[in-house]
C-alpha cells in the first residue's frame, strides 16, 4: 500500500513541476455533464452536451457554478457520438463525428437555426449534413487504432472543417465539407504532426485565429494556436503555428472542449472543459470531476496572459502526520484539502494554520496557492 500511495503522490507531484496555463473556475454539474464534449459561447451563455450515447440535448450552463440553466432538445437527432460544436451568424452545428472504431458509415453534422434554438419551447429541429471521408477505403473495425476518428469542428467561411483524432500516428488531418444539406465527400485539406490527440477546435469571430486542444499519450493536456493563414486557403497549417503549449490544465483532467468569448477584438477568453476521469490502481481510486477552466489571450500578439505558476519548495507543512491542526511555515493565499476521491473537505484563504480535527484518520491531498505558485502536498491524519 505504501508503494501504491508513493506512485499516486508522484503523479500529483508532477503538477508542481510544470506551469499550469488555465485558471480553474468551477466543477460542472454531475453526473449530468460528466461526459461533456464540445463548447460554444452564444447569447452570453456557455453551451455544451454529453458525448457518445448521451441525450440529444444541448445544455446551457452557468460559468460561475457549473450548473445547467437550460436544456434544449434536438427532436430529430440521435447522439451516436457527438464530439464538437461550432457556430456561424445563423446556425449552430453539432458534429456527430466520433468514430473510435473507424467503421462508421453514418457520420453527420446537425445544423440548427439559431432562431429555432432561441424559441421558448426548449426544442429545436435540425437539418442534417451527411458525409464520408474521400480517402477512407477501409471500414474494418479497429478500436482506438484508426485515423478516421474526429473530435474537432469549426465553421470557416462557407465550409465546415473537421479535425481528425489520429490514434495511429498522433497527427491531425483537416477535412472540409460544405455547410449545405445533403451527402458530401470530406476532402483532405491540411495535416500536421501535433504529437497528440486533438479533442476540440475553436475559431475567432474574424476567423484569423484557430485554437486546438488535446492530450498526449501520457494524458498531458496541450493547446496550439494557428494564425496568419493565407487568404482563401483551407490549408490552415500553412499559417503560423505556435509551439505546443503544454500543461494547460493539470494532468488527470482530460480536456474535451474549448469555446471563445471576445472580451474585445484583441482580447480573447477561452473556456475549456474536461470530462470526469477516474484514476485507479489496485484498491486506490482518485476521481477527477468534470470542470470548467479559462485562459485569456492577447489576440494581436497571440500570447497568453497567465500567472507565472511554478513550484515553491521552500514551504513546509507540519506536523505531518498531524492530529488536529495543520501548520504552515508562512501564510498562504489559499489551501484546499481533498480526499483521494477528489472531494473538497476544507478550504481557507490567507492562513498559516488549519484546523482539521473533524477529518478521519487517513491520507489526504493539500492544494496550496502562494505567491503565484501552486504546491501539492501529501498529508496524513493520525
């Protein structure tokens, strides 16, 4: 057991080594949004849905509390594997594009008029855009070992761009289809070695910047930005591609969706969500709840405006193991105590000691903010 706990806390310890780009806002409503996948910001609301086998519903959520405030049912849709959502001036598009096995022949995008979505009856009817990949010849089922899966979707001029999730080579391919109803052949337009799996895409209102998020084979989340795309080109990776922005959220939070809110034309706020993730080893289980995060970015220079979050190893916590009271070597901005299921048990700000006499004996995790740093420590209650 001691060895298992050491592995787990080494896992958490990785969070103190590398910087974290996004700021955590809130947990999302559970279990309703445990499998959230896809975000847009519309009518001053964040809209999301659940993936693979969820209800054919769009959920508006409160960005401060993570709770669902409105549910709109798409009456003629089926959620086979919804993965991303995008919009233009008149329509919302839902990508039923998930294809983990690589054998789907019913890939489609639901096209919903915003006037219909805005109705007071909380229902909407979708037009349907069917498609298949022009260069896919083999439809043999090959779970999580295919380049025909996809989880990213954006509206780009008069086209919809689909971003593949390449399990085989860790690249991303970009395919285009028209926004018109009917059955289309998705044409390969661009490709790039992201060295990871793309899970969502977003585009600025002026279509000058594209944001991609995903995770690597080690589950480490990352982001890319793309700008300077030549006019009238669908080869989006011919633009200026950022270096891989790693550790946008802590390891263990599998990012699934990104949405953009323009504070000003040159100041973007990116909302990012992760789905529920369970880490298990023998008899130890750690639950990462679904969460909402944000990043602010200067759209003119395409640079992130984030805190310098680094590890501060000078802080000490004592005694540890402790009995009733936990003391710190200096005052911290905030300390949060979690159990191994990820539940918050105590939270205080601007303190040098913390009364924890109500905790049961066992192992806990302290998440500490101090001087723009984040520190995670193992605690033991006697």
